[in-house]
């Protein structure tokens, strides 16, 4: 298995500009992903998860969303500098995206088989014939656990979980190097979610596709990811391997709060330990550490200076609590 | 055992649809003791929301009884029911659609008080609303605010304050946290539990999220396609789920720990079938890994397997204790 | 907005400047069909009356008709629509089928029929136009109420024992207000045109009372020699309708708390 670096974001900054205000959506986001790896991007609404995904595909809303700094290297191409024409060749072909709601991401008046074939026809770099495309469509449907006989069916004839399978089949049809899944199971019931997650886990092994899984659910991350990055207010405040983050030896106070907010199935607790307060207003982010107004361990330095990254092995935490002890690597 | 605060006896709600009869709530027998929480769990379309609304008489029941302190409220006249509504309230799932965007926070919270016929002078009403806002943790400076100025968590607090306005005994919480972010979700759950301790509230907590239900409930009822397939004390359901559907539901929850990673979830095939004109027998049979011919022959009864722990499944014979 | 306020002001102050008897009605045949002069800013008509004065007076009549008709049909039609939409079932079916019957007849034709039955005159014109507009409002409100009545806040209100009328007037109507206001201001414009049309056909305001449509009708015979007789009342109608449309948009934005920042 070749494990070269597939995607690297460096100090990525994105601003949404409207007539009234500037929304600082991403602030110096740095991420890397090797081929075949699965990264879980965790955070709450407004943390910048989806913005990160849209930046990688360069699909930020026109005239409003702007990349104001940093770089995105994908397989040797700098996406920030790439032209629209170059991007079109990458999108759907080398990078695919799955959206949250399977109901709206399928065209209701086109049979699902044709929708899968469409992306194959668009990116027909291997010179497939019509028959070969048809064959590939059958193969894709089988891969996601749908009988190829159903390819002439319309989306409304499928249930929610089946629709999401079709969406996944479309996304994987061109054998992309990277798949970005934005809350792929949030709209599904738990038993169906379990089915879809299990299938995604298998597919990822089989196809060696890299996956960025965007979710707010730490449980889902635990199930299928290799690496985790926790986002807060447009920053990655903690990242590392599964073991680094989930062994819960050292964590960013926000990550601690996230764990504390989830009722634990295995241990009974009388009271949850939530994070107080609300996400900061992205048009007016606090000085210093963005989390300090909600942090139970806030110190004076947190209010004035942005924390540096504390790094042990693969584990990175952006917090003054750790950098103070002198383990600073910069 | 004391008389339960609320009890349903053979409660049914059928809807007539083109294809036949939709059994949204079918023969539900539940009881909730005062100051306790009954968690109702199930996936979309299992009828849990309809059950909550039927109990509050927001939709008319098809048959059965709803006993509040032993009295059947389905027989109440409009006037009696109007009085009764003081005791039973609801908190909704979506804090965006459940409060009127054209009303101020003050008016939203004051509305139930006005509607109940209680005449309060402006000053006293003001006091009462502020007190309620304080109870649910809303800053009183927001009293003149409109809902769109507030985030989901605060809106849900308004929803809770509105439900509390009449000092109810019983509140149906219909997925009150599932559209909120995790950190806000925990804040609202804590608030609901604090309120229960303080005012001795009784909850029926409807959700699809088993971890939430485990956290907040005393007893749990698992619903599948309009029927209650298993109910019992929380600890027993979680430690020893009997019904294959409960087992699948439990194992399908992604647990945020490393240990859970190696565990293979117990997957069930297929998806929920339609609750329209259901076939006799177990409704879970088409997806059940343990299905036997007997499962689809005749109606199944809820059996008490261990004290207070009931299950509707042929795997558990009545001869077993 | 500005145009509309100007029109209202003109309508209000016109009686102060011009005397109804001497300036508006009295004929002065020596001054027939004069082009605009400083004395008569928009010229005079076939009977030597000042066109500007008549337009100003006509604004009173037209706006009055517009607002009364829309107001009345809004109240009656809206009420029918709201109860049909809210209660549904048989009541809904019966009410809406009756409305359908009215809707099947072209509005102007219906109005003409009513006036023909009652005879011309301002009051009858208003009644005729109101009847012809009721079904449209019943439809509109019903369609606005339908999606709203299942909203959770309505259910919450029911759960707290709020009575039906309070739910309809306190919750549903305020939320239906936006489209209703826009539609109403558009309808005032439309009514002015309809009223003018009726007068033009001789079924509305009878001469010598000034009304824009009637003025158009009178002026059409002289269109070759004195186009101003048609041009100015026509422009008045257009301006009024345009300003009402703009006003509707403005009101919608102003009344929605969500759009206030």
C-alpha cells in the first residue's frame, strides 16, 4: 500500500465577506492526510468543518467565500492556484463529496443508474465504451449493496438509507483518491446508520480511498477513523491518531467538554458535564485563545495570546495549558 | 405500587390513508409514575411522536384510554380538557418551528398563562415571565427579543419556559435535544433534569437517541412500527435487552471510545417496513435474525420476563420466569 | 413610497385648493381643450374644466374605492379563507366550491353583472368590486393558512389551551401577513384600474364627478386634438399603481421582525 501524502492544507484561511461583515470561517487550518487514511473532522455547527471541505473542492460560494491565505496541496496540485477548468477535472473524478441529505443530492427525475453513469461519462479519462460504463454502473451498485436490477428505478423508490448508498456509489464511481463525506449518516436512523457505516468501512479497505469524514458525533469517528481533527471556531484545536485523542490522557479542554457532553452508554453518570456558553460569533472572534470565554481552565495568558501548538509524536493540541510546561515545539 | 400519574390502556391511533389503514400507534399500554421519566425510543416512523400527541389529545385517539390520575381524559368535555391542559404540556423537537417567529419572548411565554384564563395584571405577568426565564436560564434582557435573534439552545429554553408556564405535572418532551449541538444538548438535558428534581415533574421523553434516553429515563419503552416491543426499567433494558430489535438498536449506537472500535455491531438487515395494513404477528419479523414461522402466526402478547420487564417476542416463552 | 404619500397629500388637500362646484363640476365652455398653461397646469377638458384639479379630486375617489374594496374583500374573503383553511373537511369543501364558482366568472364580468343589477354609482361600484374580489382573498388566505396550521407553535398553543380564534388571529394571521400585505397593495392598484375600467364603460362613477377612469372615457373622444386629456389621467393611474406596489414591498420588509436588524 502506498502511503504518500495525498492532501495537505497549510495555514488555510477563508473569509466570507458580506455587505455588513466579515465572517472568519477558517483561521490557519493545517491538516494532512495520507493515501488510504480516514480522517474524522469533528466539531459543532459553525466550527468550519463544511467550509474546510468546500475549500478543498474550491466550491466556496462565489463572490462571498474567499481563500485569503495558505495553501491546499492535493496530489501535487495547488488547489488554491488551480483554474476552474483544472478543478472540474479534479471534482468528482479525483475528489468526490457526499452531502448530508441523500434526499436532495439525487435528481428526482433521473433513474439512479443514469445518475451514476453521468459522472462516469463526464470524467471518461480511460476511454470507456458505453457498454463498459453500463458494466461499471452495475458493479458500483453491487458494491454498495443494491441489486443492479434496480438501476432503472427513480430515487423516490428508494428509502433514505438506500438513497445514501446510491449517493456513495456515484461518489465512488470514478474511483476517487479522496472522498469527503459531510455528515453522511446524520439524516438516517441508527440501525440504518450502522449499516451505512459498516459498508463505508468495508469499501474504504477494499478501494484504498482516503476519506475525510465530517461529523459532530465522536462515536462515529471512533468507529471508522484513523485520525481525528477537532475544530472549534475555524481552527483545528486538537489533532492526532485515534489513540492520541480517544485514550483521553491529554486533551484540549474543548475536546474534554465534547466527551463530557455525550451521555455515556457504558458508565452511568448523574449529570452531564457540558461546555458552558455558546460558540463565539465568527464575525467578532475573541482575542487570544478562541475558546477562552467558555474554558473552565482559562488562564490570564489565554485572554491575550493565541496558544501555540503542543506536539507529542502525532498528537497536537493548541492550548496554553500544555505549552506552558515547556514542551514547546515550534 | 402507587397509582401511576399517567397510564394508557390499549391506546390506538389509526390514520386512514389511500392504501388502507396506517397503524401509527397500536395497542399501547404504558404507565408513568409521578416524578419519573419514561423514555420512548424508536426510529423514524415508529409512531413515538404520534403517541405523545395522542396522549395530549392534540390528535384524537382511535380507541383506548388515557388515564391521568385514574381518570380517562378521552372522555373529558372541551371545558374539562381545557382545565386539564394546565397539567400536561409539551416541548418540541425543533426550536425553530415550534415558536412563533412573530412573537417576542415575553409573549411566547405569557401566552399559555393568558390562554388558561388566568388574569394577571401587567406587573404580575411581567414578574411571572421573568421568573420563568430565570428558571430556564434565559437572561431577562432577552424579554423583548424575537426568536430569530436567538440561537437554537436559547430557543429551546423558551420552549421549556412556555411548557412550564402553567406549572404542569406532566411534560411530553418530543426529541427536545436532537436538533441541537452536543454541548448545547447537554445543557438542555441538565436543565430538564434539574427542573424535574425541583418541581417533581413527570416526563415522557421521546427520542431516537439511546444514549440520551439512558441518561434521563427511569423506565424505557422501545417502539417498532406503532407497537411497544419491549418495556421495563432502564438498567434492565440496557444490561439485558431481550427483543432482537432492542439488541440491534443498542449495538448500532456508535460509542465514542477506543474499546468500542473492535466491537462488531450487530447489524440487522433491511429497513423499516410500512405501518399501513400491517400483517399479523411480529412486525419486526421481516428483519429479525431469529425469525420462526410462529412469529407471523397470530398476535403476540407482551410477556413479563422478569419483574416489570416486558417483551413482545416468541423467543421468550411464558413458561420461563 | 414618496409618490404614494404625494398622491395621498394631493387627494387630501385638493378640496382646500379647488372648490368642488366652481372648479370641478362647473363647465366653462370658453376655456375648452386648452393646452397646459400656468393657470391650468395640465390644460382643460372638453368642458373647460381644469384637468389637474379633476385629477387631484379623482385621486380621492380612486384611492377611496381602492382601499374600501380591498379592505372589505380582505376582511370577508380572508375570514372565509381562514376558517376554511383552519377547520378543513366539509366546511372547507363547501366554502371553497362556492368560491370556485365565483372564480370561474371573469372578475370584471362579475362586477359588471352586479352593477347592472344594482345600478351605477359609487356605493354599488364598491359592492360590485368587493364581491368580485372576495374569492381571490378566500383562496389566498386558505393557501397561506394551510401550511401554517400544522406548525409546532400552533400545536404548542393548542396544548396550552389557547382557543381557536386566538390561534387563528394571534398565530396564523400575523404569520400570513407578509404575502397578504403585498397582495393587498397590489390589489388596491388593480382595483383602481378596475374601477377606472368600469367608469370608462359608464358603469361606475357618473359624470360630472371626476374619476380617473371616467376622465379617460371622456377624453378618448378628443384624443387627436388634446392627448393630454387621456395622457394625464392615465399617468395618474399608472403612478398610483406603481407606488402602491413599491409600498407593498416596503411594508412587507418593515413588518417582518426577522428582517429588522
